[in-house]
């Protein structure tokens, strides 16, 4: 009888511990969000280009920036990637959740005649633009955080040190036309559209 009571108490104790851990531990979504963000943001809020984005992030789409008048082809190509799970979350709720990381590669192009016509392709990497969705104002003293995002440009060759100093001066003007879609040009990203 004593042994049975001891076993019952032990099982009850373990059950209480598991319930407490489940209550206070972050959900798997929150844990994944934290790991994803920690791979890009340091404790002071400084961003870096994620090392593995080409193999682990989801491709959102490309933008071709037209060449100057009188010049054929494109002068730049921008390839945009989103952290894992961002597309599914956007399709579900119509917005990117906190912790979403967007990486835009900016390439200079090479243009040539091919059998399909005049073609421009990515040639030399100019740099990266990285954004992290964050609505809780986690880094109010960092001038690269605000309006729901962290913003930083990185020149090619230095994935760890941004050349941006203030998102309002360095980044926001280019995103102003996309203010109504949370500063992101979502219409250029086919994967964000719900499957029909």
C-alpha cells in the first residue's frame, strides 16, 4: 500500500512539473521564432546577413530594375528570401509575424543576346538588404528599428556590419509607397498569394 501511494505521488509530481513547463516554456512557434531571430540579431539589435539563407530560406521573388534609357536589359536584379514558415504564416493571416526575416540580394547584371532575346542575369553581388519583423519595440534606442521592422543594408563582402545608420534616413523613403502593406511590396511576391 505504501509503495502504491509513493508511485502515485511520484506520477502526480511529474505531471505537475510537465504542466508547469508547458505553461511557462515558449511554444514551438515562439522557440523557432527566437532561434530564427537570434541567427540575425545580436543583443543590441544589430543585424547581420544570415549565413544559411540560400539553403534554408523560402524564395519570395525577384525584381528586375530597368537599365537607364537607351540601354538594353536590366541594371540590377533583386532576389528576395523569407525565413522558414513566413510564407505559410502570411497566407494564413495576411501579414508577416514577428521574427520573420527578409533578405534581399542586390546584383549588378550582365546583359547579352541569347536565342530568347536580350537577356540580363545576376552577375556581381552589390550587397544585401535585411529586414526583421518586430512589433514589440525591443530595441527602442537602436535607430535601425522602428515602424514594425529592423532595417539594414550590407555591402557585399561584409555580411556582419551594416552601413545603415538610421532607418528613417536610409531605408524608409524607398518603402514609402508600400506603407499600406506594412512597408513590403507584397504584390511582387507570387508565393504570398493564397493557393487557388
